[in-house]
C-alpha cells in the first residue's frame, strides 16, 4: 500500500500537463508573440490555437480538447471593454462560466479550464498566466478518465 502511494506521488510530481490554449488574434496571441520575441522563458506545455475572437470559442472545442488528451484548456482574450469585435470577450466570459458549471456537472474538475485577459503589450503577463495554469493543472493531476475510447469497427 505504501509503495502504491509513493508511486502515485512520484507520478504526480513527474507529471507535465498538456494544455491547449485558445488565444484571441488581436490581443492574447500578440501578447504571446511578444513574450516569444522578447525571449521570455515560460513553460513549453501549451499548444496555442489562434482564434479571431475569444467569444468564438465554442464549448465543443473545449470538450474535444479534453477528449483528445489535453489535461487543461486556457481561453485568453482581450481585456473586457477592449474587444476588437466590441462584445466578444463578454460572450466568452458568459460561455466560460456556463462551461465550468457543465464540467462540474459531468464530473470533470472545473479547474482544468481557465480564462485570462492578456493584451498585446503584456508579454510578461502571458508568462505569469502560463506558469499559473501549468501549476494549477499539475496540482489537479493528469486527466485519464475522459479520453475518447478508440473503437474498432
């Protein structure tokens, strides 16, 4: 029993999460790009998907990312009031809150889905957001229970 606990703890400490990030083209993607061009070091655990607006991130995108093996999802957009499409980030915030409630309802930790606001000039903030998300997902642990089953037809 003690060996199983030690193995589980070792697995959790060695765990490097896979995170999918949906970034707004106008702000968050530019902020991530600024972090890269400024050579700011941040964890390489994130796979970025650029969307035109964070308000266009469909909840099915999040579910598909989790089913395909992501341990966490980050949605990042313009600061409220600064959206290129006027109200897109308000739509994103509403969808995000509904999505977290849905995840909790189906038995998935809502901490696996995060939202942030990063502008184009906030490369250093992008680094902080990524580090916070990675540490948060590490504390929750790997997500094995929701992966889509492979069917042999």
